């Protein structure tokens, strides 16, 4: 998907959480395709992983800043220390 940092920052925390879940599902599909030798553009794996990391970073920054939004994301509760 290759999202830019400015695009992610414009999204609400809830939208980012939903986007992360969607990208993680996409990542699983890409990994399966890669293992089955069906994925021709392996750079998609790296780009998707980086997009997920960018989104998680923005969410984590918002939690640390104590933003006005209440962030209830299963993504942050899943192994990411806030």
C-alpha cells in the first residue's frame, strides 16, 4: 500500500487501528503466496511490514502524548508496550 507518514497522521486512531488489522491480514496472505512461490513482487512484503510499523508508531506516539482521543485498539494491546 505504501502509505505516507502524512497520510497516516491525518487518520483517526480508530481508522489506523482498522487499517493495521487489514494490513496484517494482507501480510499473512503475502507470506503464504511467497511460500507457495506465487508472489512475483517480494518487495510488497517489506513495504507492508514497514506500513504496519509506521501506523503502530503513530498510535504509540499518540498514547504517549496523551492525546484527546481515547485509543482502544486491539493492536496496541497485543504485545506493544505503551
